[in-house]
């Protein structure tokens, strides 16, 4: 040092100047009282002081030293004694109060014992790095011990080298088995999934491998669904680290959800009800195939449209929009009912579908064609009122005639009484007839009509029917037209019911005294019964429906009142015999009913 000081133009001095200017080292002179007398730019910059402040003696080690290290005399004494201070990383205060980590070497200058030279190296960055590393290490430890993420180290030969407890929990192998090199992850991968090798090759080449889902076999033989992410260890070409998360439960829930969704899709697509989903602009976002019962457009053409775009009647569109708005705004379901221009009735059940914020995102609509249901309700209502009316009127008449009989008897008028009893009887018979018809329908509806086949002479049956009808309706003449007698096989009672019904109708719907003609014929293996009247006839537009249940082509009148069941029952009986029944009619001229049956109505039963 002595030589160096003397040789102010020498190599050392030059090097020293270079060092001072370089900015890499902070250099200052101070006296033993701690006042800094001079300093280079790096030194000043590090502590935030100006040259002027140094020159005016405002920078001192006392100010730079944090309070916990004060007072300094011990250090000054040591410095004096040994000539230089030990090299130690220390903390100092900047002018603004913040702290800086630095490595300081101080030495007492020889030529002036009171002066000290200080070399200072800023080590704040190194300090930070150390702290950072320590935090990282702590974080790594907490991940390692968390129990949630399985971590393992492996090599490219397929072995697991080490792992945390979470990994052993996921796949069931013990750490000892792993450490003994008994666990090969190559062997664990589900053979159905063979994608991992390409990933490892890429990782070895330094490429990044995205997290992926896979399945590994558990020690118990079953499989676990895993989410894996891995990377090669720094600088290594054959060892890597993996993070493993068990997603088996999530996968199974997904599978169950998929199955349910698929099931729902099948149900929806095969349902007669129309299922549609509408977005906030009321556009169709989903339509089930059943919608093709009301529109012939391909499903893909409907998506993205509104009911207005589909050409639906404006009144229905407006009503439907109102219902959708209600669900979107009130966030509750609603039911809509409307009638199409073709007269069909529809019922829609609208249900809100919510987004994650609890707002209605879509509206699910299930629409059902309720036309038939409406008709049935209407039919049932009119049937109940008709039945009560029909059953009440013969009963009232019956009561009246019985009262009149009583009066006649009291008066001793036997002839009158006989006459009233006859009339009362006729009304009682009508009542029984109505009730029988109802029972018949109920029986037929539950499939209980059974036929009792016997062989008989059809002419004999026809005669009996004429006789019965004539007794009940004696105001018409029934002519039985040329017939040949032949044997048929049928249910005698049931066939009688059909023919009596046709003859009674012919009588009821004709004017007094008009003629009714019944004729019989056979050809090949079938025979035909015709009943012709010259009564009121049946309007052409009503003719196709007269065999329907509860259908009446005539306005209610006393003589012709009925339930509209006679022809329906007759048609059922004829059908059971494998026959046909039909009618021809000209209003105000008359009607003709035809019953065509096989000679052997039991034919099917013989076959099987
Ligand atoms: P109903 O008890 O009403 O007579 P049916 O089933 O026997 O019931 O007949 C159904 C309808 O067919 C009757 O209401 C009537 O309008 C019409 N009809 C049946 N037979 C005749 C007929 N011979 N002449 C005119 N109309 C008839």
C-alpha cells in the first residue's frame, strides 16, 4: 500500500481509478469518527446522497447504520487495532430510510491513520435471490406435503424413483416398494391409452407437455383416472417430475352425467311431445323431431328462428312471446294453452333454465297436442248430460203412466189401466234398453264381449227380430222380402241385437205407417242382411259418423231419442264376426243398412 500511494502515476493508481469509475464498487473515505469525507458515484447512488452533502460532512456511518447495530465504537476500535475490518454482509440505511444489503471491506490508510477507505459491494440482489429460494423451497415443501397433489420422480426407463404420500395414496404402492425400484409407471398405464411415449420423447427434447388425462392401474387392480403434468428435471435427459391429481370421482360423475344426458336426448327425440328451447331473443336453440308434426321444415332450418320467422299465426306468436317474457322476467315456469288455425289445441309447459349468475338463460318448452284430450272431455261432459237426460225421460213417463193406471183402477176403468200399463211397460223397456246399451259399451271397452257361436237358420232369426220389433213399434209395417233359409254359424243373441237395432232405428226414424223392408241373400261363403226404410234419411255429411260412439245425426225428438250407441255396438258385434256394416241414405227419402257376414263367423277360431 505504501508503494502504491507513493507511485501516484503507477499501475496501481491507474487501476484504482478505473475501479472507482467502473460503478461496480462503491468506494469512500471516512475518518475514524465515522464521517464520510469523499465517495465515488456508486457509493453515493447506493445510499442516495449527493456529492455536496458528503463535502459538507452530512454523510456518516452513524447515519448509514441501522439503529439495532448502533453504537459503533467497538467496531472502530477493532478497525484501529487490526487495520481492516472483517468482510461481512451487512445491512445499511439509505437516505430515504430503505435498507440495502452490502458487503463492506474497510481498511485504515497508512499515511494518515485517521482515514479509512471503504469498499462496498451491493449484494441486495443476491439477498433477494436467497430469500426467494427459501420461499420457493417452503412452497415446494407445502405442495409436497399437501396430500392433494401426488408428486413423483421418475426416469425414462419407466421407474418411479421417489414420491410423496399423496402419490402413494392415489395408486396404492408403498414408498418402500417404490424405493426398491419395484414400481414401473410404464406398466401402470391403461393399455387402451398409449399416448404417453410421444409425450416423453417430446419432453426429453425439451418441448413442453400439456397436462393431460390418463388412467393408471391401482395396486388393487382397478383403474384410477388421473390428471398428469410433468417435466424433465433441469438439465436431465432421463429423469422427470410429475404432478398427479386423482380425477376418478370427477370422471365418474362426468360419465354419469353423459349417460343421463344421452338418456334424456333419446327420450326427448322419441317423445310425441315437442321439446323446444328458446334463447333470450326467443329464437329456437333446440327443437325435437316431434316438431315436424306441425312443420315440415328440417330441424336445422328451425334453429336460430323465432315463431314469427316460421310463419306461425301472429296471434299465437304474440301470445307465445308474452309467455316467454313472463318466464324470463319472473324466473318461474308457466303453462300456455292455445289453438292453431287448423283447430288443434296445444298446451305448452315453459320452464326456466338458469345461467351461473342465476339469470334465466333459456326457456325449455314442452308442447303437447291436447286436441283429443279436449274432445274427450267435451264428449264426456255431453255424454253425462245426455245420459242423465235420456234416463230421466222414460222414468218420468213411467211414473206418469203408473199414476194414471192407479187412477184408472180407482175409477174401476180396467181398459184404461191396461192401456196405461202397456205404455208404462214400453217406457220401462226403453229404460232397460238404454241401460243395456251403456253396459254393453262398458263391457266392450274393457274387451269383455265374447261370442257364443251356434249353427242356426238365419230366416228363423230374422222372423224373431221382426216379431220383437213389431211388438215394440207397431206403427210400421215390416215386410220380409224374398229370402231363402240357410244355416249360418254365429252368435244368435248378438246377431239378433244387431238386426233388432236396425229394425228399431228404421221404425224410430220413419213416419208412422211407412214400410220397412228386410231382405236376406247369400253368395259364396257370405250372407247379406238389408234393412230399408222410407224415413227421414241421414244427411250425407253425417253418414260417415253414424257408427261412432255417442254419435247422433238427428236432433233430439221424443220418438227418436237415444244415446247414439246402438249402431256403435252393432258395428262392434259385426266386426267380431269378421263382417261389415254400412249404410246408404238419401235425406227425406230413406235409408238402407247392410250387414254382411261370413256364413261361418267362427272361421278364425277353427283355423287356429
Ligand atoms: P240412437 O240411439 O241415437 O238411435 P244409433 O247408434 O242407433 O243411436 O244411431 C246413431 C244415429 O244414426 C242416430 O242418432 C240417427 O241420427 C242415425 N240413424 C240411425 N238409423 C237411422 C235410420 N234408419 N234413419 C235415419 N237416421 C238413422
